């Protein structure tokens, strides 16, 4: 493949910029950027970097394109539904900039593969949607000594920042304690305006370009916040606490936590429970299935025999579960679309005395993917 040519007429409008020139364009052509996520933010970041002339873009995402993604994940089209997001995004880059080298990583960014994925990267751009991945990405970038551009978008607002441990500030200086992913404002749960993803993704690409070229002042020790409803932006400054303890090795830093086995069940495990497994020769009662999605979702697809109580009305309808179960010590498995609402429902059940409650990790989407491939997905 012919490498990106920094002297190409494509980049004329960039090269004539004051303070930019041929040298900045050459740095872009030689750069290797790793992007986590080909979703809403990645859909803006990846094409912008390719169009600007970044020579190598590595994309990390283990998800597939769904119809509900298309409004905000504009790098994908209707014909891509069901495809790997990495493949779809790579094809979009090839149409935009055939000379750009795209490295496809159809995997989840995890502690086991982070070193290998970041081995040749100059910059990490994190467009993931979980706290666990964000903190792991921050820590892996710190160990590698490279900057991380991060962004988030939910509802009508978003934030962008740069974490660079070698320069004295990273994501842990802004948020020292990693929250549970159950506390995240999931787009599934609260929604997001598509244009917020576009704005935040463009700002993330802008930060990456500044870091690569040395042009401008990156958002180090500052967070840029955008409010779509008012059209306003504001800046929040922060600094490292010199007295705060700092984790050392990646093993000490790694906080990518798997669900607690006692509180969760995988799709494969649930399938065995519903089939009536035996433990030590004693028949185990299949659990009651509690669906905490909205009625419109349940009418589209649901697990047979499940009881529908939307999350918002669960606290007021616990008596219905008492009647169905007979005892709060009876087994129950909660599920939703992807596992966010069910985790919140599990907290409610545990706090109100349901001793054998668990939730389905990955939700009904994981069930459709791993147990019942013919099931409809949304």
C-alpha cells in the first residue's frame, strides 16, 4: 500500500495554516493512533483522523453494528447492520483515504492485550463507554508513556480531555476513585443526542492532531464541556494531588473488573439453569426471570416465561414478586437489553431482602448472541 503522502494536494488547506506547514503534515503521516471504540465518538474521530492525513489508525472494538446505532454512529450504514464495527469502520476509512493503514482489532481492550495493542501507538484515543475500560486505557497509556485523549457523551452534553502521566496529569487526577459501571450514564438508559457525539468526537480528533503535530495547546489539566441545549462550552481545570497515592505497575493499576459471580450469571449459565441442572444429585429449581425493560422492548423480543416489571416501577411492585416467588429466598435472574438496568434492579432487590437474586451479564443481547442466534436483536 502506498503510504500517506504529506505533500499531496489533499492537504493543501492544512499546510498553508500558520504554524502548521509541511512538518506538521509529515508528523501526521508518520503517526500511529489507536482508537478504542468505533461507536458514536469513534464515528467522528476515525474519519477526521484519516481525512487529516494520519498514516496508521488502529481500531479496537468487539461489537457489531445494530440498527439502533445508526443515528449517532455515522461511520456505519444500514447495509452494515450485523457486521463487525471494526470491519465497517475500516471500509469507511478505505473509501475516504485509501492510503491510510488501518489495523483491525476485533477484540475488547483488556489488561491481557493492552500492552500488545499499544506497542507501536503514539497516541491512544478512548471513545469507550465504560469506566472500567477508561481507567484501564488511562493506566496502560501511563505505563507506555503516551498521551490519551478521552471523551464522553450522554443526553445533551459531553466532555473532552487529555491524560498524559508523563506530563504530570492523567484521568485518575480528575476522578481518583473508579465508579462502578452501573453508575455510568449509559446511552441505552438515558439516550444521547447524535450531534453531541459528532461535536465531542471532532474535539477529540482535534486534540489528537494537536498532540501529533505540536500545534496549539492540548487539554492537559483541563476538561472542555459542551452543552448542546444552550450551545455553550466551558472549561474545568484540575491538577494532580502530590500527596495522593499513585499505583505503580499495570497489575496494580488494572481495575477492569469482571462481574461478581455470586451476583451475576452468563447467558450460557442461565441456559443451563433454565434447563433444570442438578447439583450433587439434587434438582435445582429454575429461577424466575424478571425483565426490567420497557413494555415496547419486551413486545419486540423477550425470554419465554419472564415477568415484565420496568425498572422505574420496580420498587413499587415488589409485592408482585413476593406472590410469584413465595419467598425472597427463591432464585431470581433479572435481565434487560445489555445489563445496565438489570444491575440497578439487582441493587434494589438485594437491598430489599432478595437473597438469591442475580442479573444476566450482557442482557438479552448476550443471550441472542451466545445461546439463541435466531432471536431478533435491536
